[in-house]
C-alpha cells in the first residue's frame, strides 16, 4: 500500500495523467491544475522527475506532495528506524515525568533543611506540573510551525542545565523557581513526542507505540518517589535528586540529537518545496500542499496556533471531555504524592525510602495496563479488516478506556477504606493496582483516540488536555493534605474516587456517539473524507 493511500484525505484521478494521491489534495478539473512533469537538473548532473499539480508560477505554484512510496515520507521509514525514534521519545517523556515526582522523595528533608512548611515544600511538585500547563501553549504550536526536532533540542537544552540551580539551592525560593522553569521547558516532549508518534506510524501500526507514549507519563511519576526517597535517605541527600534529573535530561538530549530526525510532514514538504525552488534558481515556484492558503504572517500564524488548544477546548466536545477525564485521573495520581506520605509515613511510621515503595502497586497496575495495549490493538485491526475503506473508526480505540474507567473508582474506594491501621499495609498497596491499570488504560486509549481523530492537529489537541491536566495535577497535591486532615483519610480519598466515578461514562459516550460528533467538527477526521 502506498504512503498516500495510508493517509487520510481525498484526491481524484486526472484525465490526462496519473496523479499522486495524498491527504487534502483536491481533484483536478482542467489541464492547468493537473499534475505536470517538470524536469530538474540536480547538483550531481542527474535529472529527477516530479509530478505536481500547478503551473510553476507564483500565482499557481506546483503543489508539492509525497511521491508514491516516497522514502522521505516518515510513514515509509523502516520499522527499525521508527522504533529507535519511539524509544528515544519514550526516554525523554520518562525523564520529564520522572523528575516531576522524584522531588517528592525528599520533601521531609527539604522541609527540615530549608525550614519551611509542608505546604510550601509541596509547591515544588505543583509548580513543576503547572509548568506543563504553560509549556504546551507555546511548544505545541511552535512544533507544528517550525518542526518538532528544533523545538525539542531547544527546550530540552534549556531544561537540562536549569537543574543545577536546584542542586545548589540554599533556600526554597530558588528551588521553586527552578521547578517552575524546568516544568515549562520539560513540557515540550509531552506534546511533541505524541505528535511525532502520529507522524511516523500509520493508524494500523501506531497502537503499541501510542500506548507506550501514553503510559510513560504515568510510569515516570510512580518510579520517581521510590528512587527519590532512597536518594534522600542516603548520604547523597535530597540535593542529589536534582543532579539525577540533570543526568537524565543530558542523556535524553544527546540521544535526541543523534536519533530523532524531523518527522512532521508539513515541515518536511515545505523544505522539499524550498529545495526544488533553489534548484530552479527561483524561476519555478513550488509550495507544500499544507501551505496552500496558509498565512505567511508570523504574528497571525502564532495567534492562530496559540489559540488552537483553547479553541479545541471550547469547540471540540471530544477534546473537552477527555481533557476533563484525563485531568481527574492524572491529578489524582499526583494527589497520591502527598497522600501516600500521610498514610504510610505519618500513620505507619515508614521512612521516605520505604514509603516510596508503596507506589509499587500503582506501578504494577500501570505495567499491566500497558500490556493490555496488545489486546486493544488486536480489536482495532479486526475493525480495520471489517471497514470498507480499510480504516477503522477512531472509536475502535476506546475499549481499554471503558475498562479503565471502571477500574479507577474501584481502586480508589478500595484504598480509601483500607488505608489506615489496623488494616494490614499490603491491602492499600494492592488497591493501587486497579487504579494504576485503569489510569494507564484511560490515558493510552484516549491518546490513541485523539491521534486518530485529529491527526496533524494532534499536538494541539493533546496540548489542550495537557494544559488542563497539569492544572489539576498542580492543585490536587496541595489540597489533598487539607482534605485528609478535615475529612479523614477515608472520606478525603473517597472524594477523588467519586470524581473518577463521575467520569466513567465518557468513553462509553464517544463509543456510541463519537462518529456523529466528529462529523460536525472542523478539525476531526470524518469518514466522508475517504470518499471525496
């Protein structure tokens, strides 16, 4: 199957010559707009042929699209190359999410050494994830404008050395500023990495890759407190957690520089168009099909792209409701970073390092949740085989989200009412298993759904969810101790369980009505696109 055939969109045959099919490429109606053959002399003296619609003038430039089985089309890269890129993306996402919570392992020591309150120390977690809400507003649209690679290198290049400030911090102000800035710059991989996965894998192929990308932001925060707690308890002290974050960031940056090429099709085609114009010494005009009708004003383009995540939140019910759902479960996970020390360290007298091990139940659930992606992928492929056009509807991605939606409140209610002595400590830890599995399934399923539903706008769609979930993740850890103090551990955690229960119907809603909702969207994929 050609790369063009695997992309969604429309294109019709020209009567006078064969056309290259590609997404959003309008049908030809006359000879002027039909593809023509243009012979170009390359630097090596060889000639190449490219068939593009248009006449090559500034008013009617040749429209550059992917060739059949084009080796520069990311969809046509080898599986080995795709998985190397995916591994690097997962590593960077893990680095950023791990750093969000490894800080929590030293909270008790930070409170003592810097002579601050528990609430002020916890702000180090909240400000970091609040940075996740700010970063995507800039980096998601900038990645779609200038390419994912350059934004990655710049942001991770700034994120990494900032940790030095925390490693030498002598006061809480320095710590909090470092945490906010690293959160802002660390947000870039969370948005652009998911977009890159959608860039290189077709809908049929991307199930496992998107599941891994979706699971890592949850797995990192679970491992963080375990490592951070033992580091803080050791002779290294809590400052070394910042050195650990720096080392992981540096490793991710180096791997990204060598292993992560540009993957965003509009940027790659724009570069090809510019190259072809250069070969013709500017006498022949070429333009990427994605740039036809696109504003060249930087200010206007930034205004549109910066506002798009908010536009999606207001105009796209799919994005809004999944953003709320993801935010509730993500915020609840971060609430555990302040709740677990209360339950296991304050109530049961555990040390910070041993207290971090309480997250193993959640981590095991996340691991199993990731493994269930293979089941979801099998269901999705069967839906593709049944589809007349070979493409399954995005709603075929929602099976594990429906399962996870049931597991999350079960795990939270279980934990809430077994958290305190005399109930054995293993019981609330085991309760973390269904919660972790459910959280993972919800995020990986909804991420794949948004990938399929919004395609080239996925980075903006996921940016909208990241902004909201980061706000929840910043607020929930701060209010959790107050809730536990006022309501008790059982009812305090039950509030989060009731929030999860209220969101349970969301994937079922889109399973039944998603197609109709997408049909009314300006940005979402529609089955009619494949027939036009």
